[in-house]
């Protein structure tokens, strides 16, 4: 908002309100207007009576109070600036500052043009100057101590004040949502002022918007690669089932570990989706190999033959799948017990993968073979039977009737 005093008042009110929200560990609003400054307000009309302008008065104040660089001394390779100004005892309080002398050339003239250095306690005309007089600063300016901001922070060209909130054992999303409702109910923002929730919450919102694009694109790329590999939609959809099954295990593990969703967690889920799809592909390749080999050998006539092929392919995949899960789980386990720099982020990346591998194993060894069996049985029923096998089936049916 535009006014620093109003901003500080609003910040203090928000501080008191936020402290009452469950999950708040601490809340502190910046005190912007907390410094004391010497303010010198020049009376232009009074200065004009002595033929002074604002620039001359500023120069005198800078020379006596702020100091002016008179020379540079060289000490070997070092350079030091020589700054000249009044000693501290002549400028340490407002009363002393009011006695600072301003040089005036031609008292009462309007032409200005004062020369020489300002002094205190007497006239100090410059060399060659004629008719130079000095008047105290308090005669042409008001010197007072005012309270003002120690630093002015701006954002989008507007002054801003910050309320720092430390959250305890609670996720940022739900906390900010509740805090927004409480603040909106307790405070009506004046016209021209706005309240923005920043920090980790703002970063989380940006990441959330990006994830709405990244996650669907990732799944689409996985499906495209699967389709290019199998040249069929059914096989690709069966493998894609491994992704939600793996996600279930990752979510359960996050709940057990007490982790909240974050960027690191989503990175872990994306990596988990890739690994789950990979293991599903290998299982489907084993099942397809057994099914097509038996079909070429003429051993694929009914549902029992399909079940035998699925059983053969799934059993062959058992040991590689267990080895894959064990390697991933044991490789990531040390991260879950690590303590050090970056451990918090790495734990949240590893947690979804460890939990997802458990449910992914159940999916790959049980669900995918079952779905594959249903699909291939339906396909075999619709496939026209070979004449020799059809004749054999008729003879067996006739024998059973006899």
C-alpha cells in the first residue's frame, strides 16, 4: 500500500490474528516506522530574504555535518579519502545543528552567490570575499527529530511490509487456507492496500500450476512410447495400469512417514511412474512371448491353453521382478535413514518409490497376468478355430455323449 504507517498498523493486526490460527509457531510483523532521523526543512521564503537558495544551504549542511572530500592521500598502493566536517561535539544534537552557520554574501541582497566555508561561533569569510556574513541554520530552516522507516521495501513500485510466520507440524496448504479465511473475516483492507501470501506457499502454488502440465505430459509420453513398442492400444493400457497401482503404495508410505506433498514428492512420483511402467513392460513381454509361442505350436485352442501360457510367462517373470524391487528398495533405504544436508529433500524423493514398489510388485505379479488372461481368452473365443482342431473337438463331444 501507499502509506508506511497504515502498513505497519495492518501488519500488527495481521500478526495478532495469525498467532491464533492452529499450527502457528510464531508470527512477527516488521516494524517499518522504527527509526529516528534529523529532518531539516528549509524555509524558502526566509532564505530568500538573505539571498540564499536551497542549493547553497544544502552545500553548507553537507560541508559542516555530512562532510566533504577534500583530498586523497596516497600511502604506497593504498588510497585514503580525506573528509572534512565539524567535530562530533558541534553536530551531535538538533540544538547544535541549529547553530550551524550559513555564509551569506551581501546581507539582504537577492542575488545569492554565497562563498566560503560555513563556520560556527563567528564569521569565516573566504579569501578575497567582501561583505560575507553568516547566519545560523535555525534562522532559515526548521531542525527537528522525526520518526521514520529504517528501510523502505517496495514491490511493484508500492511500499510493502512483511509478516513472518513460522508453521509447526502442519502442511502449508491447509494452514494458509485457514489463515486466509480468518484474516479475511477479521480485517477489511482499506482501498489501495492488498494482502499477498508469499514464501513457501507462493512457491507451492507455482509448482502446482506447472505440475498440472508436467504430469499429464509425462503420462502421455509414457503411453506414446508404449504404443510405439507394442503397436497396440490394449497392451499399452494394461501397462499403464501399473502407474496408479504404484501411486497407491507411494501415497500410503507418505501417510505413514508423515510427509506432506512437495516438489520433491512429485519428483519421486514421476520417477516411480517410469519404473512401474518399465516393470509392467517386461511382464507383458514375457506373457506375450509365452502366448505367441504356444499359438505357433498350435497349443492355443481354448481358455485353458491361455491360462497355461499366462502361468508360464508370469512364473518366468517372478524372480526378475523380485530382484528389481529388492534392488530399488535396498538402494533407496539408506536415504530414508540419512541425516545431513539435503536429507529432507532426498527422503521425500525416495519415499514414493519405496512405497510404490511394494504395490507395483503385487500389480505386476497378480493383476497384470489376470487382466492379460481375460483379454486373451476373449480374443481366443473370437478367433476362428483350425479345421483339424474343430474336428477333434467334435469327436470328443460325440464320445462324451456316447
